[in-house]
C-alpha cells in the first residue's frame, strides 16, 4: 500500500513535464520498505528528489510539487497508529525499518493529529499573506523541450571505441590463448569502451535570433550536461561567420531566386570568424575551430536562417553556402536546427538553405532527426553541396 498523496504528486509532476511511471512509484515504495525517507517530511521530499529528478531544475520542480500536495508531517519518534489507513506504511517493510512514520502532532503529545485531507484537484497554493516566498510556486521556465528529453536525444550521439588503459577482461581471447598454449595464462585485458563522438555546435546569436536566445541556451546547456561526448565545442556567430566573394552573384538566376547556376563557383568560406562567448568575444577563425575538433567531428548549426523575419536574402544565402562548404570534410556530417516553426520557412532564406543541408525544427522530433543525420544516416536534399 502506498501513501495517499503519491497519486496526486505523480499527476502534478507529469503535468509539469516529468514523465513518471509505474517503475518510479515502485522505486519509492521499495525505498520506503528499505527504511529510507522516514525521518521527516523533508527527508521524504529529498527521497523523491533523488529518485525522480534528473537535473537541478527538475529537483526544484519536485520540491515545489511536494509542497503543493497534502503530505502528512512524518514523525518517527511516535509509534504508528494501529489500523490507520492514511499512514505512509509499506506492508512488506522489514523488521529493521523504524516503527513507521507517526502522524502525531508533536513529540510526546500522545494525541493523534488530524490528517489533512487529499485535495480533490491538485493546484498551486495561494500566495502567503506574509509576503514571503511561497515554496509551492514552481518558478521554473517551461520550454518546449525538457532537459530530460534533450538528454535522451543527444545521448544517441555515440561512437563507441576502446581507448585508454587495459582494464576489462577479454574472455574470448583469454580462452583462445589458453586453448592454444594448453596451460593457464594470465587474463587478457583490453581498454574499456568509451564514446569518442565529437560535435561542433555553431549557434547564431543576436538579431533575429534574440527571441529564441533563452530557449537555445536552455538546449545548449542541456547538451553540455547530458550529451557525454568525447569533444563538444560550442561557438557563436551573428547571422553568418563571414562573407563570400560577391562577384559570383553575377551569374545567379534572379528569376528563381536561388544559387543553383553558380553553386559550383562558390568557394568555401576562408575568412569566417566565430566566438567562444555569447557576447561575441574571444574570436577565432572558423577554419581553426574545424581543424581543432578533428576530421570525424559532426557539425550542427542552430540558426533561424532568416526565417524569423520572413525575408529572402541572396547575400545571406551566398554566405551560408560558403560556410557550409567550409564545414565539409571526409567523414564529417552536418545538420541544421531551426528554432522557427517550419510553416514560416516558405519563401525565406531558410527554405533555400534547406535545399543544401538537412534542416530540422528545434523540437524533440527534429533533434532526433538531426542526430540521425549527424550519426551518418543519409538524408536527401534537393541540391547537395
């Protein structure tokens, strides 16, 4: 039997974007049966945080939701009231568990407290009259994608390889060596498998990207914390890292507003410049960054590509194509994530850029598709570079 407040707590957390399931509730029950979380109400809250939260922001959500539901004040200094239906008691708890969580009003009072009744509909408590901070208010930004979802997507970006010291037993080679020699030989050790995937993240900052900066920073931070890549290099630029030779535009097809006729004449961007800080400070050349991350590194560009303002700019398209050509390399893959709704890409520079590089929206499904491209899955485009 589980405490009565658990279904309300789980329902509230699911509405807040934490996808709890049966296994998570079973983990709480098992932990209570093992003797954890009985010392106080705060201890029970921290137990829920340790079991269900996967990031600091999710921990704040769990604590706020815990304060918003009717949770009894647990007190292990008193014996559990016999036959209580509201007691947070696990029937399969071992004898070593403390004698239950008492629902008494205070230590030594000897009088059972009146249990708070579960709320018919879980909501946020009204602001306190004292003017102090209300712990039941969940003051956490609600973005279209959660850190948990970003972690699940980008942890698929894997390239396992055995590197480092030999610490794992190679059973097959050990048996093969002993069978070949006929005597007991020392075990054969091999390096452990590790993820050697590398990613260069190029983030457009400022200008038309200003409304999306907080959301993009949220995704970027989630990737930094959870991607578990061998190398993750994040660089920033504004609109485009540099400018291509404008002379090639003389042969462009003005009627179709694209660069198909001169695509082969566009040279890779040579003087592009990107920055280590979002404030566009500590600059370095794009070629040096690409060379530094290695030939096998994947490249992901995060930019609206002109879709935010609904413009079609051939100059920006030219500079973007030159940048994409500079990012090419043997074994290197490139994908584009656009925070603007795909319905707004039509008749903009973004629609033309998407003809040359796989472009996906900055959503969970879009990131899954982009990671597939970065892992080497072939995605056809109208005019590959």
